[in-house]
C-alpha cells in the first residue's frame, strides 16, 4: 500500500499505471498484414500513450515491452523487436527529454547485446534528472527472474555478513528488486482481451487493481486509457481490510 492511502478509501489517482501491451500480432492478422507491421503500429501506440498519460497527470507509466519468454519467438521477430527498441530510444529520446520524461529500464541486462545495453544506459543517464513523468520500460523482463535475482542479492548479503538472515522481511526483498526506488502500481491494464498477467510485476502488483480491455494495443488511445482510469476510480481499495458503507475500515478480510 502506498504512503497516504487508507483502506476502504478510493484515492483520486492512480499515480502509477502499468500496461501489458498485448495484441500487436492479432491486430496485424485481422488486417492481413505481417506481424512486424503490428509491432510497428504498437510502437506508435506507445508514443501516444506516453503523451496521454503525461497529459492526464500519471506520474509513472510502466510498460511491458519484451519479456524473458519473448526470446522463444522466431528469430526474425525478435530481431525486429530489438530494432524497434533501438529506434524508439534513438528517435524519441530527445522528445522525451524535452517533455521532462525520466526513462528507466527494468529487466536483466547481462545477456543483452553490448550496443543495446549502452543505448539503455545512455537513455537513463540522459534523462535521470528530469522531473516530469517517469517512463519505466520493462525489457528482457520477467517477474520471476527479477525475484530470483533479488533473492540472490539477499543471499550474497547474508553470506557476506551485511544482513542477518533472521532480519529479512518484505522490505529487504523489495529493496533489491529492479523497482526498488519506485512505488508499486495502483493500476495494471492489459489490452487485447487476455485476462492474465504473464509474469509481470508479480510482487509489485500484489494490491493493484486490474483492468482488462478488449482493445488491441495498436488501437489503444486516449479514450481507452481514460476508460481504464474511470474504472479504477469506481473501485474501493481495501488492502485486505473490510469497510462499512461509510468507508471506515473495520477489520481484516
């Protein structure tokens, strides 16, 4: 639960929205187009969503761009997705910087190509001091992998005597996740009608609200984003508590 939120009371937010961008391939297939055209149009939807999220006052936008499981896709498709990421950073970095957007990339980096890793690091360094919306790109990301990497860091710290095993708690693990300096998302949106979270922010989304929309990602626009935000604001967030009609928290579910 984020600071300042009370069980049983609906916050006006959300301040942190995470999006599983799904449906590029189906969008292309429905139009008799190759899959790469769906991915290209998906990139346009990402640019549009970044602008819309900033306009609507969202402070942090986290997007699931490439998962650890996506490496199983055909080599040509993976190569095209790598090219799209490079293109996005190279072409959009100046515009993002001018808009005050801070770019963060989460996910494993050790197995990325050196040129891509340098590009990611450059994007983060260039925008680090920006004070506008934070764009978090989950790339080569899988939540189970992230948790395993965090557990390894904890184990290393215990072995080195930097922390006592008996002192490990939720905060200890959270502080070693890729998102250590970020608040948890209040809202997770998945496009394309699928109703699963596909190894995305499993730890961080423990108390997030989920909105599943049938809109395919390339068609996701301001109206679709506003609809998801409206649905979020209709919900009462209890964080395990039980509220009376007045909204006062009276216990634990």
